[in-house]
């Protein structure tokens, strides 16, 4: 197939040859791609065939549709990204994905989030990555691969030296495979970002957090780590912070939706005093309350000049703690992004953040609140900004470039392209 061949015509012929009816959504995406001749022949393109596209009629991609598409793209050098999220691909479709990954030498980004791929499909894809030398970013989010499927990816991480970003969030993984992944990452030198959100854990001993901490002591390449919904308590936070005091690479730490209290924040404060690399800290949906917010504000005001973004959304923080955080921003000029919605706003909080925004210290696109006035009193309204704004969904009409709103797996070196 020529470098800038007609994708749509090739797709029509492939459907005829394989006796498969055309998927009108795939045909539409390929026609649009054909119009970008100049771009695709120089930079490469990502084909966005996401099943949650609301701008055009969508017929979700099936396993048979993917078989045809893979035959079209097998030797197409200018397609460097493929977004197949929110379709109806199963383990049979994963077999076509695996074959494609073994034959294609240009694809760098593959998004399979929220399909119906299970354990056997995970095995096929993971084994294909033993030999693939080009894929840099894989998203398996929301496919119920389970503990056994996660083990195949742990084995892959011991062999593959190309993958830089791996998203295994919401995949129903268990304790065994989390420990195996952490063990593999202790020696893996290529992975820069990993998402291990929402495993299925049945122990209160925090063994997985302990193993992740041990990994962080040895790993010098990981930039971004997501540990949302790990049932993490203050003990686990202490282990992580001890490890991160020896780590000089991690820039983004996601501890959202755990059970961290103000006592756990004390360990994070010691980390912020000593660590010189952490740039983004997500504490969304914990319970740090006023005392925890005050501890953070003191560290940010007096000791830390590295952190750029902080989320304390839904942490049961009152006016005392929120005002303390706003005061810290007056001293600390490095902290540019702060997200506070879901806490207890009083008049002092509203006035403090209104002042930060009106003076230009806090830019409107760098926070999730906006001041407005009623009867002479200032209130705060919610904005749809935040560290996970574009984690599950991205606009189909344009590229998302804002680092602050495009958080998960966004600040590592390789983009979705």
C-alpha cells in the first residue's frame, strides 16, 4: 500500500474481499482522513473511531469490522494512532489486535478502553507486545481482564522495552497481579506512566501499596503513577512517602478516592519538604479536612517550590483550611493549579479565591471555581475543570492541549500520537 493511499477505497475493497458489510462510521472516519493528505503524509494521524462520538452517527465497531480495518491498516505507515474506545470488541477482536500489533511497525498509540475484552484477549495482546517494537501508549481501561489478565501484562513488562504509557485502570485486577506489576516495574526502564486505578482488593493490610513503595525506591524512569481507589490509609501513604524521598523521577502522583486523613497528610508534608520533582498531587475524595489542608498550606508556603498542581476536591475542608491554601498561593508562585470544589465554602473562602482570580494570581482555567456576586455577597460556582477532565472523553472536534485539564497519562513524554 502506498504511503498516502486512499484509505476509504482500500476499505471498500477489503469489505468486498472479506464478504463483510461496510461500517458507515469507519467509512466516514477514513474519508475524513483522506482529506488530510498533507498532514498524514508528514506527521502521521490518529484515527478516532470512538463509539462515544456524539457529532456523527455511530455504528459501534464489532470484531468483524476490526478484522477488515486491520487488513486496511496493516501496511499503512502514516497511521500512528488508533482510538477504538467504547465499542463492542471482545476477545475475538483482541485476536485481530494482536495479529495487527505483530505485523504493523508504525502504530504508537492504541486506545481500547471500555470494550468487552476479557482474560484471553488480554493474553493475546500482552503476548503480541513481547515482540512489538513501536507501540508506546496502550489504554486497556475498563476491560474486565481480571487478575489473570493482569498477570499477562506483568510478564510483558519484563520483556517489552518500548511501551512508555500503560493504562490498566478499572480492569478488575487483584492483589497478585498488582504485586507482579510492581515487581516488573522495579526493573523496567521504559514505562514512564502507569494507571492501576480501582483494583479489586480484599485485604486491609495494604500489601500492594507496600510493593509499589518498594518499586519506587528502585525505579528511576516512572514519571506518572495512578493509585486511585486502592483503599489506601495513612499506613500506605507513609510507606509511599518514605520511598518517594529516595525517588527523583516521579512528577505526578494520584492518590484520589482513598482513605487518607490529616494524619496521612503529615507524611505528604515531609515529602513535599524533601522531594524536588513532584509536580502534580491529586488528593481528590479523601478526608484531609481543615487540619490536613493547613499542614499542606504550611509546607507549600515555607518549604516546597516544585509542586505546580494540587487537587483537594471533596475532602471535607472548611473555610479555615481553604483560606490557608489560598494564602499559601500568595507566597508560593510555583503552585499554579488548584482544585477545591466539593468542600465547605464560607464567605471567607469565597472572598479569598475571588481575590486570587481577580488579581490574576490564579487563572480561571487553572481552577474549578468561578466567583459571582449576589446581593453584594461573593459566591463560588463550579467550573468543569480538573485533573481528570479529559480522562474518559476528549472532544472529537479538536485536540486537547491544556496540561491542567488533560491529566491522566498526560505529562509523560509521549503523547497520544
